[in-house]
C-alpha cells in the first residue's frame, strides 16, 4: 500500500487545498503542520500558475498573490524538504501542465520524490494526454491522479480502469469555487467508478459546508475543499492559521460521524 | 501522425469537463465537412453574405514605389464585417447550429472575431456572448458597441493582463460552466484539437483563391505569400494550399511590439519556448518556471503569448519563416498603405505590409508577393492617431 492508498484506509478522508506561497511560504508551511494536526488526511498544495483555467476567482487571486510574492516550484521543493523532517502527512501537488513541462518533467518529478511529494494533480492533462507525464511520474514513484467530471459519461469507465491512488471527482460544471448546490449526478459517477475498479473516490469543486461534506462522504471516500479555505486565507492573511485549523477540524468531524 | 498533432505540437490539454465536447465537435465536423448540404449552405453564405471570393488587387503604386517584386493584396478586408474572421465564423456557427447548440461564446482581441461571431449568431438566430480583455474593450471601443448592436453580450475580462490571452481563459472557463447548449467559436488556429484543424480548413479558402487568382493574373505561382501571425488564422489560411508548393516562400509576420530584445513584445516565435497552454503544445512566451509572460503589441489582435500548433510545426520543419515586426514599423506601414494605395489596413495586417516593404525592393521585378490584408483599419484609426499624439476618441 503506498502513501496515497493509506489516506483512505482509515475511513473517510478530508483533503484541504491551499495555494502554496499564499500569503507567504512561511504561512503555507505552518498551515501544513496545523492542518495535518487538525485531521487532514492528505493535503493538496497548489503550485501557482499565471493562467489557471480550471480555477474560479478565489484561487486565481491566490495564485496571483503567491506569484507576486516570488513563489516558484523551487520554493515549494525546499519547503517540502523542511516539512518532511517532522511531518509525514501525504501531499499531492496540484498544478497545470506548463509549469511542469517548462521546468522539465523529469527534473520536476525527481525533485518531487526527493522532497517527499506523493502525488500530482494536473487538471489540464486529460486521459488522452496523460502520457505527457505518466511514464515519468511512474519512474519516480509519484502517483498521477485522474479526474472525472459530470460530463464524462462513458469515459468514466476508461479513466477509472487505468487510474491510480484515488479518483478526483469534479462535483459540478465550471471552475473551482464555493457553490450552494453541488452537481446532482456525483453519486452515480462514484458508482460507475466502483463498477470498474475498487479505487477511492474523493469529491471536489464547490464544497464548503460541513453539511455538504457529510452528504458527499455518505457515498464517497473523501472530500476535497479548496476555495472555502483559500477564502479564509485571503480574509485573515498571515493571521489565518487558527481559522483554517478550526475549519479543517470541523470539516473532518463532519465526515467522520 | 497522431490525432490532432502537427509534428510534436497540438494535442488536447484541457480539463476533463470539456473532453466530451471536443470529441463531439470533432465527430460533427468530420461528418458535416463532407455533407453536400452543409458544404453548399456554407459556400452560399460565403458568396452571398460574406462577399467571397475576395479580390486579389495588384498594388501598382506600391510596387512601383518599392521598385522590386510585384505586390498583390488579398483583400480580406472587403469581406462582410471587415476581416477574414467571417470565413471561420460562418463555418463554425453553421456547424454549431447543426449540432443543436443554441448559444455561442467567443474570445476576441481586436474585436474582429467578436464582431464576426456576433454577426453570424444574429444571422442564424443563436444567443451570443463575447469575452474581451478590459484593456482591449477600451482600445477597441467601437467594436464593443458594434457587437452590442448585433445583439451580443460583451463581458470585459478583468483577470490577468486583461487582453486576448485572458479572454481565451475566461471563454474556456465559461465553456466548462455551460457546455451542453453552447459552442465555443474559437477564433484562431489554436486551442485543443480539433480547433486548429477546423479553423485552418475554414480559413484555407484564402490561399485557395489566391492560388487561382495569381495563376489567372500571372500564369504562375506566387514567389512568396505574407500574413500577420498572432494565433495565426489568416496566415494558416493563406499558407495551407501552398505548403506542398515548396517554391513559394511562406512568411509569417509576428508582433514585436517595442522590439524582440525588450519585454514589451508579443513575438512568440522569436522569443518563446515550447510549452503547453490553452489546450495545445506549441511555442509560448513564458518564464523559466512556465508562467505565461505578459505580452505587448500595439495590435490587440496579435497581442497573444502563443501561436497555433501548425505554425509551430511549419517553423520546426523550416517550411515557413517567421519574422518580427515592431509597432513603429507597423504604424509606418499602416500610414504608407493608406497614402500609397488608398487602403487603410488593420494594424494587424499592417505588420505583413511592413515586412513586404522590407523585402520587395530586394527581389527582382519578375517576382510576385501576395500580402494577406486580413482586415480593414477603420477600427484602428483612433488608436493610430493617439500613437501619433493626436487625441481622437471614437
């Protein structure tokens, strides 16, 4: 069992997302420790990109703040080396394909392995293009996470059959961001996955309240929350740590009941 | 060749949410492009609505003035809506309608593609929403009002650099939000497969006509064809039918802005590196970490940090040459063509005129150059006046 599979072995997983470097690399590092302590089972760290086409305004703004602060992939790798001295919470990095490609995919994945990064989530790398990174991810033991969406239909079977680690189920149409109503066919999406392969499914996009998290975890193996947390970071800036920690604790409780 | 690839370039690097939409589009396109009814309806529209074939005009005064190669202008500026954009838009909107879509969305830079899309949507009775960088809505205010007159809703895009790149981002985001009833009318030979192929096919009428017209007028092939390149749709349309005719030089003129050695440039071929963005692998202006660079050109239509994947491959194979043209050179050519031939070109097209001015005198009088005059310059008059220090507002 690799580190990603272990995430889901102990019950429903809560997966918080933050944009690395927002508002600063120090705060990001502290957030990782505190979120891990508050019950985060896997932490998704966004590597900021200038043109994040799958993100709504909240994460777009966070990416801008991080980039304006001079954040780069190298900043992330050195932060991860520090984190790994004391904290072993599984980490998935989310970024777009160009930052990886421009860095050199081979060098990027090699650094990921050295820095103790467990998985990559790349929203603009669909099933048809996954060989751009998959062979290199495999070589360095990084799990490349597959995504499915409400429009995937029959593609779900194809994607699921080759997926590893867990499947990121996009709950709703559109970009990331808090929603009152989540997509109505998420449960069916999860069911279709399970027909093909026994692989954990984590639901993301739109979730912000404990009620939504609880509802989703009734049929999913994990819940991913991004924009709601990034909003707290935006609101409190460098004072965000206790607020984010409390939020993570609350969300983890909601799905553990 | 792998599906949707031009050498190593192209592909489909988009969120999963859009994958079924592009697959559906590819299937529909492959079906309708050979459907006699679709083809005849499109040809009818191109002829009676857009005004094709567009003229090939012998620029006698310019030829004489430069003292070298014979210069012809392919008058895409005389098409309905004033640019080559209508060629692609009529095809795509007709296709969208056949696919049962009731709404179209599009990005626009200078506004020419937005105007063309709004026009076709009005004609064919589809709802239309256009995304345009806020900075571009200001420098091309007339086109914004034109789109509104045509019944389109215009969304000024305030993210990023507020120009064409950001308009594409926002249109893609909108498409992921509402894909069922909506077709994204992509305006250039870029984006995920099948867009670069569809747009090139619809624009290839330009080069096909040029080949025929030059043959009638000169009894031979042209020696060089020139076109401006942002994403590269008019250039790809001009080049496509000549790719196999290796005696014909294919010259793409990209926007160097203040110069390729400054950071105020949009010359992707001269300053970019291979990357993956906006659904495609191609050349992009970017930093060492893959962050897309803010680019600059006086021309809103060429102010884009990437280039279509087929152009990237034509460059890799050496079949086409790509040259940078600065703001100053383009403005000078804009004024020159107005004065010399009584034709005011779009500032985008003026980039190709500028390079033709450079090379024509170096070529013999028996040589034939064709410049794609991709659009008319009415939209640019106020901006050029401001460039020259005259405060005119539309």
